[in-house]
C-alpha cells in the first residue's frame, strides 16, 4: 500500500491528467478495434473450498506474451485491495490443452507465453471476505466483486466480455447488473472491463422483492437473508426514492437496475446499473431506522448519477493497476450524502425537521473533529487512499476529516447560495444537470475541478471564491449568511459547560479502566494521555469509572489530579490540570419574520411540494 501510494506523490495538473485520460481512451479503443479479441469467462462457486473456480477462453489477435493482471482495487472503494493475492492454482494452456509457460512477476501480474495463439486460463480465487468490495462464498450464497475475480490484459480494458455463471445445486437465483444474454440468467455480457468490473454478481438462496418500473425501466431488489414484514410497502417507498432521485436529472441512463442485498454486515458500493448493500431490512419498523435505511439506499441509488456518470475526470476509464486518485470526492461522495437527504425528503419519507437534523449531524461531526483544523475537503479526497476509508487512526485520527461530513455541508451552502443569487430560479440540481448533460452525455468524459467550479459559478451567476476556499482550505466556516438565505439561524456561539473537564472518556473492560477517547488539545491530551491507555489509580486510589466521572464535580477548573496509567506496557504517573470545556451547539432554527425570498428558498429545500 505504501509503495504504491508513493507513485501518487507528484501531483499532476488537471490538464495533464485530462490529456492522459483522452490518450488512454484513444489507445484502448484503437487496440480493441484492431485486436478483434474474444473474451469469455466462466465462474463456479465452490462453497466447500470457499473458492471461486474461474476459467477464461481468450482468442483473436494476441501478442507473443500476454500480460494478465488482477486489479488492485474496485471502483467506489478507494482502497488498495491487491486482489491478486487471492489467486491460486493458475494454469495456462493453448486450445488443445497443452500447458503454456508463465511468469508470476508480481502479486497482480501473470505473463503467459501465448505465441500469438488462443489462451485458456484456469485459476481459483479465495472468497472469504464478506464485504461489499470483496468476494465471499458460504453454503447458501456467494457474492462476487468482479474486479477481484476476472483478469484483464494489461493496457487493454476496452474489450467486450461474455460470462457464464454456472448454477450451484439448490441455489435459487443469480442476480447482477450486467445485460443478460440468452434465455436464462447464467449468460451475461459487458461491452468492456469498466462495465464488467462495475457489476457484482450475487447468487444463492435469494429472495426477490416485488419489482417496479419507472419510465418503463425495471427496478428490482434481490437479496440474501432479508426479513421485511411489509414487502410491498417497502418497495413502494423504494420506487419513490428512484422516482425522486432520477427526477433530479430528468432521464434514466440505464436499461435495468437492481439493488443487491448482501445480508448482515455494513456498507454499500454503487455501480452503473446496481448497488451492493449490506442489508437485512432490520429497523424498518421505526421511523429512525427507516430514515437511516432509506437514506443509505437513496445514497447508493443517486450514485448511479453522481460519480458513475457525473464524474471527476480521473474516475473512468479507471486505472486498475495504480488506483484513480481525485480531489473531488467531497462532491462525488459528499454531495451524494446531501442528495440522499433531499431525495427522501422530496419522496415524503422524512419531514423538514428530520432533514435539518440529518444535515446538522454532518455539520457537528465535521466541527467537532479537530481534523477540520488540519485537512481540507480536497485533501481528504486525495489522501483517502492512504488515510483509509474513515480517515486516519490513533493520534492521527485528529488530523483528518471525512468528506462524507464536510461534503454535504458544502453542498447545502452551495445550494442555498445559488438559490439566493438567482432569486430561487436555479439550484444545485441545475449544476448536477449541467454536469450530466455537458460532460457525461455530450463530451463523454468526466469534468476537471476547474470545469466543476465554472458550472457552479455560471449557475449562480456570481464568483464563488469563498465557497471554494472552504472546500480547498481549513478556513473556519461562517455559516450565518448561507443559512440566512433560507431564513435559518445557526447557533455557533462558544459556551462554557459546567464542571471540571479533563477530556477523557473511559470504559471498564475485564475489571480494568481503559481510555476510549481523549479529546484533542484537552488537559489530558496535553499531559500525554492517549486512547487505549489503562488507568490504574486516581489520586492514589484504585481507578473505577465512577471515581473518574466524579472528578467533574469534585474538582474545579485549575485543580489537579494524579493519574497512574499504563502506556504500551509502562506504568507512569501523570498530573492533569482540569479546565473548562467550551462547546458549540450548532442548533438550527427558523428566523422570525423571513422575507419572501427566504421563505421561498426554505420551502424549496426543506418543505417541498
Ligand atoms: Zn457513496
């Protein structure tokens, strides 16, 4: 991970990236057309071995040595997975079954001496990671993330591919976002490897919920271990999500769509014509649970527009060997969070107060994390490959933010600003539509950061220096003017909280008191106390949670406490001088006496229809 990351250190200009991307498309297309290759994969699940058996028949114009590669990542999950490590029992033969020599030159590369003739491959892939971006098989189902399964030929991803998914005895169904070829759901096709890699396959003892169409296009929800009491009611709500999500752009860019429910777990990944979601349906009986699940599904669904088609220039065609790095995930991910809230609000699945609560949740997460003093939204996007999907860990946790938090806040501010400047005639929806029709439909490519900004400024009719400075720097955000555009007031005043404050949060584990969090720059932090330290004694007495918590009332600002802590196996005594905690509530309220424009903007955003 670290060595691969170092290749990204020199940051190219967007123009250079654009040129590289266009060149890549041209060379790949030219190669594909000339080569006239035929790629056919076969796949079988082997639950006993927890492996997938993969075959490839490759014919057509081939070089002397064919360089086969496994991707290092899968789109939508911006982390290095190095899928090659899961491959075993690799065998290459010619059409008559004679073995061909090969060299496994690195974890993800196999060089086969094909002698310009057709090649057959056989290999196994370990399927033990139960995760939306991994491969997994158990006795009742299998989930295949194609980037972790199918090899491509180096620098040759624009090739049509066909696939046979072999049925497994007793399993009822195969589901995938790919186009079905033939009369049953075992034959699939993809026009190129970008499409192939963006269409996971779920098979097993699956349940299909009642499907629906929007604008004549079929939408399905097929899943494993789903427990939904009111299936029709649930799908009626999903239909509202799809209708309101697709209405933002005005057209549906796919022929069919399927939500793949993977059963218990966490997370989701968006795809071109599907979404993979860890999902059981648990929680639908309460409004809070419903709101969380519908938000999550609306998020993955809206990605079919924002990131899959409305996309930064770097995100397609993808670089499966090095990863595709962009500074725009605050838009691709963050604005998708903004729209998940907007979609379920417009669908009537939440009310105005719930929507404000969701946005305030992200704002609080952003403001409370000290990382907002160190990392901008564009940096968080570029650095996610090394920071990890949820930012850095341990002490470094305090140096990062999440674009999932700052992104929707910036999305809201941009929406309100555009509405204010245009007398509520234009909005962030217009930005999304312009990006879709200009770059995806007309130019058939992604947009550069400069082009994104230009579309925002042209939609607003004014320069947006301040907003883009908030995106690319750690400058403290002044929310007031933006919230005021919708007649809202936000309470960002610092208030002193009562009681003595150390900054330590702890819990008892196996009769010991462990520190679970130390607030950055708090008195305990300044004394060198860190998360996971064990507290042995408090002012000479055995440490208990009750004794620690009592300090907030028995001590006052300026008082000291002596803590004996165990740090990495060493015992040491630490003196902590208590302080007073300052906090901001960021409560959001409607202003008294809003004017006509403020009222109209509030209604459009928070109380539509
Ligand atoms: Zn997302």
